[in-house]
C-alpha cells in the first residue's frame, strides 16, 4: 500500500489532501467543509473539482484509494 498526499489513477483522476482556505460543500454528504480543516479533492481530466470530507471520501472510494489518519496528518493510500 503506497501512501502520500496525492494519488493519480488511470483515466486522469487525481486525488489530493488539502487544507480548506474557504468553506466548501462536501460532494458526498452536502455538509460544510470548514476553513482550516483537511479534505480530499478529486479532479478529473477536465479540471472539475469535487471536495469531500476525508471520512466521506472513504465511503465513495474504498476499493481504490483510502484516506487514513497518519502521524503527519491525513494521507491517501492506494488499495492493492
């Protein structure tokens, strides 16, 4: 299992752990992602961004990528 702050998958999807500068709605639950909190950003080849609470992201993508809490913060790990 490889882990890091960014994961690129075939098909052009990129997932990145970020810290929110503004409030954003979570694409999964619709709840607010507050400024200063950690979230996962999904970008497709067209540049469309979807933002998820990292716990909501695990409900969407558990079979390919997981967001895990590490001592250095939240990291994305590919599932093998």
